[in-house]
């Protein structure tokens, strides 16, 4: 599940032909997206921004700066505001709710709409919402479109635009491999235009490979984000030991063992196939682990298909790159090319074993010692 911020979702909608307000991320002394007045909007992965003070109106540069500073400091629904988005304010005549999502239980896309938009759909009474499951093969039929148009009482002047919006909504869901595309409110302006005033898109991350051009969506810490860019899975915690494993099972087993021994984890890296990119690449990932400033680096690698010497080489490279600023290293290696790997590690100052429990015990013991010394 990859949740997009409002401005990211709107960029997708705009690319798919939806009308969206002119907008720009707020920057001090940055250009304004038009002549105003403006809406200043918290960019945060949480709904209910309006109620939480995350949506404000502003006209002058000074009002904008004040609103942006106040909104930028907010935490909404437990999430810190990531950025502030500035948009030309719409003159709203009506607000609709329009969404398409994949219903896993029913195994089909569903269109959800209401003529009572602008509030959380959970707060809208069931009988004020129209819900249309779609045939996954046939897609959006003319019959469904007409049912929705009637249910939400679209005025004749907007019927064509609303029909288009529904077709684009469904196209966006399918083509972007989204789990949810929600426009709330979908606004009719005083001049009669149909504009997406707010947007929420959730993408299916298992389909990310089908959208190579799409930039990675930041979520998680800087470390976790950097790990993602390296093609590995990184998890940041606040303990002492940074550990690299191969495979989700080994990663969980290592976390459990360290915790059971009374140790604590600073970070976890699951190689996730990034091994195949070679020793230089893995060395960079190790450098990233070092940036967490752990008390100990633990490698717990059991390879039945890949070669251990690649990881050994990566460790040697990372130690060289660190120029003396490397924490103590504990290595557990077992599997293909174990002897070659050991030979490489002979030149490196580290503890090597082929036993899982021994490695975890050693890492915990060293981290304790260093903690005691600190
Ligand atoms: P949410 O609270 O996180 O869903 O944020 P929205 O972007 O949906 O904004 C909440 C409400 O603020 C909307 O339903 C509108 O009533 C109002 N709003 C947002 N943008 C505008 C705008 O451009 N003009 C006006 N008049 N109201 C707006
Ligand atoms: Mn909204």
C-alpha cells in the first residue's frame, strides 16, 4: 500500500485529464500559483485536515506565510505535516464525493458516490451514498454511469463533465494499479466547472514494477527511504545493533534472537536480491547502516544460491571506505563459497562464525560492553 500526498495524487489526476486547481508546494519567497486568494493545505498522509486546522485561506503573501508556518508545525492524525501546498481558492457551489476502489472481498472495482461531498464518507448516512460494484472484465458500463448520475442529482449543465470524470476515475484506478482513487470534494464552481478540490490515491505496491517511471514515494525515515533506493528493505529502530540479513525469515529470526538475548536493534537491512548488484553496491548499503551509528554491525547471512564472497568483499570495501570509523563487526556466514568468504574476511578486523546463535550472542555481548563503557 503506497499512500500519496494530495499534491501527488492531483498530479496523477491532472495527467489523466481531470481539472485540478492551479497549485504549487509552498516555499518561502517561492512563486505563487496565480493571483489568489489561495487555500493553504497541509500535505500529510491523514484525512480530516480541515477539522485539524490543516486547511486555511489566505490572500496576501504575509497571510500565506503565516498560514504555512502554522500548518507546517501541525501533527494531524499522528502524522507530521510533510509539506504545505498552495492552491488557488475555488468558488464552490456544490461538493460531490466520488471514488473508485478495489474491493478485495467482492473481487471487483467499486464506484462510490454521494451528493453530500466535502465531509468524511464515513460520516455520510448509507442511504445518501450510491455504491456500484463493477464487472472487472466489462469495466465501467453506461448503465452504472447513468445510475450514479441520477443518484447524485447532477444538474444538466454538469452531466457531461461528470460522465467524463467517472470514466477518468475508473481509468485512473485501473491504469495506475491503484487500490483507491478518491475525490472529495469534487466541486462544481460558481462558474459551473467540475474540479477535483481534494484527492487521495492509494497505489498497490505489488504492481510498482509496472510503473518504472514513477518516482518512489517517500514514507518512513531517511534511512528507510535510502534503503529503498538501494533496492533493499531497511527498518530503523532505536537500539544498538545494526544487522544485515538475507530473506524476511532470517531477518525476523535475527530480530527475535537479539531481543531474546536482551539486546536491542538499531536497524535491519534485508538484502532482498540487491546482492545481485555486486559487492560495491552492498558496500554502499553497509555504509548506510554505519550512518545509523550502531554499536555493532551484525551480518547474518545464509546463502544456498548466492555467493558469500560477494558479501565478504562488500564488508571489506565498507571497512576501507569507513577509514577507521567502523563499529565492531560480527559476521555469521554459511553456505555457498564459505571458504572464499572467510579468506577475504581474514584481512578484516571482525568476528566470524558459521553459527547463528553464536553470532547473535557475540553481537549482544559486544553491544552491552560498549553500552557499559559509554
Ligand atoms: P480534508 O479535510 O483533508 O478532506 O481536506 P479538503 O481538501 O477536502 O478540504 C476540506 C474542505 O475545505 C472542503 O470540503 C471544502 O469545503 C473546503 N475547501 C477546500 N478547498 C477549498 C477551496 O478552494 N475553496 C473553498 N471555498 N473551500 C475549500
Ligand atoms: Mn477531502
